[in-house]
C-alpha cells in the first residue's frame, strides 16, 4: 500500500470512530507476538538523559526522547548492519545515519537490498556504542520534536473515549509486531522529566 493509501485508510478509520476495531477488552486478551525490536541490540547504547536530573553535567545529551525513539524505528525499517563490511570514517557513518533518519518512520520497511548499509557493525547498539559522536551528529535536532503539533495535545483534556481509542490502536499495532511510540505525561506536573 502506498503512503497516500495508508493516510486515506487512517482518515476513514478516524472519521468512522474506528468502528471496525475490536473492543479494548478483546484486544487485551490477545497474545502478543515476539518483539521485533530487541533492547540491547536494536536500541542505542547511549542514553537520553534528563536535564533536570543532570544539571551541570558536561556533554549532556538530553531532551532527545522523540528523536531517539523515532530513530530506533527508522533504523529497524530502513537500515541493515553488515558486520563483515569494512569500517568507515566517522563522517561517512554520520552521512549513513542522516540517510536513515531522512525517511518517515511510518513508511513501509525497505527490502534488504534497498536499505542503508552500515558496514563494520552487527547492530544499532554496537554501532552507537563505538561511533557515538558520529551517530549523534547524524540524528536530527531536538527543536522540531519539541514544537511538533502532536506534543501540543498534552495541554488539552483527554476524554475517556479518546483514551480508549488510543489504547486500542496501540494494542493493534503491538499485536501486529509493530512498535508504538507514546508520549507519557501528567502535564502540567513535570515529574516525568
């Protein structure tokens, strides 16, 4: 399905109130498939730290939670690791990271031969541990994730029907083996930073 067809399908489901989606209690009883993304292999080796809990720490990599979760999905769908390949200069790895994160995370996964090849490493974890500076340089800046329209919703009330719809949609995605990115907040209290 093309991206425009996916968008049209999502729009139809939203307008119809997701009438075809199973009730939440039914979705909760379904068994989950094996995870497609494995922590410690398909995740970054460096943390996204909290600015409020690490005041004064030099070289603080903070407030990149959206950038990093989005990039994990993008690497999962658009990159391929080749541990037998020759290692590259850091600048070349930065360029590869930029190629990966230039694609929208909701795009269909690429076939193995279409993916951006990351030579010299077996996984995102190993790659980001050994080439941390190059990976960080290739990731997008946090500015646009901080002002993205989807984050504005935290200031508005969440009716129960909408909370249930989001939970149901998340369970469907997880049931299909696809990762789900959620913003967890208790705004206006900032204790989850």
